C-alpha cells in the first residue's frame, strides 16, 4: 500500500502552509499522481483547497479536465483545438470535461464546452452513471447552471446510477425553483430510487420541508 504523502494530507486539511512546506521538501509531489491516478491539483479542487490549487498551478500545464474544473476557458480551448477528441474523453474517475465544469460551477468553461460541441447527455463511466446536468445539480452552482443546461437541451428524464434522476438530486439540495422547472419539463415526480424513495421523501429526510410539500401537491 502506498504511503500517504504530506501534500495529500495538507490538501485534505486545506492547509496551504503545510502544502508549501511539503512542496519545498519534495516538488515531485506536485505532479506525481495520487493512488487511483487523480492529480494533486484535481484532488485539491475536489477538497475545496483553493489556495493549494494556486500553489500547484505553476508546476505543470493543466490538463483538459483540470482546465474545465478550474474555469480556465483559454487553456481548455487550446487543448480542444489540439485534440478535439478530448471533448468526449473521461477522466480517471469517470467524468467528461463538461461534467467537471458543471459540477464545479465553472460557467465559462461550461459554455465553452457546450459551444464546441460537448455532448450534453454524456454519461459518466463511474457508478453514478449520470449526466452533466446531474453533476451541475450536485455541485457548486446547481441552481444556476442546471437550468442553463436544461435550456440548452439537456434531457431532464435521464435516470442515473441507483435510480437517481435530476428531481431526486434537486430535492435533496432543497432547490425548489429547480424542482418546479424539472416537473414543468415533464419529469415524473413519483419516480423512485433503487431504495424506493420519491423526490418528496428525499427532500423531507434532508429537512427541506417546503420542497417536499410543494412536490406532494403536484399532480402525479
């Protein structure tokens, strides 16, 4: 089993000073993939360690997935001009660039990817088996980016892994206006997840009582 390196611990703790010290001792930590293949910079993005992301950027050029996630539209465009196939590529953890841009609330790279022809309904290759719209709802700017993707033509009815659809995700986060939009677009509010829960039941479990009540009042 690989030992946990100091930079990884610093990222998990969002400790920029510890990260700086770790890099001063061993700069290879900035570029060596973590167990599973994830880059340190992407790991920092996932952990919300934004100061450490900035520390890591000078060590090497960002790849297409890191550009998408960090809202680097210029870097992203350069990658896609050089290799258009990257538009539909999947990261080591199963996401397309559009999934990552949507999840991280990166509006500029989201629009860049859609404009260059990224597949709106691409399915991730991990157990979540979901689309960029699902990723947007689960992410940093779900209430704003998900409606944008819907307006651009994303399929609201797609069901991902474990029977989870967009309404289940929106309800779990308490996004009442997004739930209303999804139901107006024809999503079935009575659809259940693999463990038998409707969107209203998920909202109620999460303490989003107004959302649950609103969903309960809608016609089946």
